[in-house]
C-alpha cells in the first residue's frame, strides 16, 4: 500500500513540474521581452521625471524672483521701478541708474557667487547657440539654492533671466531651464510670451530691409517676435517661452502641456 502511495506522489510531483515549470529557453525569452519593453519605456519615464523637476524648479524660481522684486522696491523706496531705473540717457547712451537697481536686487537675492557655463547655452529648439540681449542667455549670479540669475535693462524695460537649476546642470537651453521675465508698468514680474512666429522668409525680409542706424541686425533677427517654437531656428528662440511654461501650454499645440512636450 505504501509502495503505491509513493508512486502516486511521485507521479503527481512530476505532473505538476511538467505543468507549471519553465524551461531555460522560456525564461530567457521572457527576460528578453521585459528588457526590450524596459528599453523602450525607460527614456520616456526618465524624461517625464526630469521635466517634472524642471517644472517644480520653474515655479520656485518665479516665487523667489517675485519676492526679491517686491523687497527691492520697498528698499529703494520708489513709486515705479521702470520709471526710476529703466530711464535711458540717449545723449550718453546709458542707463544711469541701472547699477543701483542691480546691486539692490542681487542683495535681496543673497547672491552667493558666480555662475560659469562650460558650454554655450542652446536655444529652445537646439538648432543654434542661444543669443538674447533682452535678458541674458547665460545668467551669471549664483543664488544660495544653486540657481542663476541676471538683471539686464534694455529697451527701457527691466529684464530678469533665471537658470532654474544652475549652470552645472543641463540642459542649459533657453525655454527648458533658462527663462526670461520682465518687470511691467505696475512692477509685477511677468513671463515673456511669443508675440509672433516668423517664417524664414519673413526674417530674411527684416534683415534685408534693416536700418542699421537704430540697432544691431543680428540682435533684431534673433529675437524678432520673442520666439518660442520647435519650428524656429532663431538664436533667440526660447525668449518668449516663459508664459507658456507658466501656463503649461505647448506653444506649437495648445492641446498639449508645455512640460511634457519639451523638444
């Protein structure tokens, strides 16, 4: 009786092993499939995580800069910041009160050092090295949290540029981690928004019809329309991205979010 019982147990064990076990080939095939799926999905997941970090850093940077602007106005005791410090001396071609504002603003930000970029900052679409003078494509003052900032007064407007994660972290591209804001007539810090998407032909017309007595042609063409588009190869592409980043709207497709669709 015991002999038959052992045979039955052995049979059941063998049957279960054959029914539920996996061969080495099956295991390797399964692992291969998992590896392929992981290779396909991991870059997307990593990009989403990085872009979410950039979004969080953007919101923090805007809050820090807005607060510093408020404290700067209070400290300087003026009615209007642009009227007081963005006034242009045409005879001498200077903004005579520019340094006073810069020094106080940097003081309120508790600037901790200098920001240095190892490589040229790129534009939004990564088609050219960035260039903007209505702001600064490589902000050079380091804040205690590691972000970078610069103040530039140009076009009779106070422009503030922020690298939200610092010079040593990527991607160092305007519209990705570098953003430009302007102080409006009510002393509010406003994100810059693209005013027009220029075609290459339109930009060429601007260049051909340019009057060099008024300003630099390269600067004008690079920044025309405050560009922010994957289709633009202007060196200033990204100048007008701050508004879209603030409102989480893709500048080329309003049905998509800004941060999830960075080019």
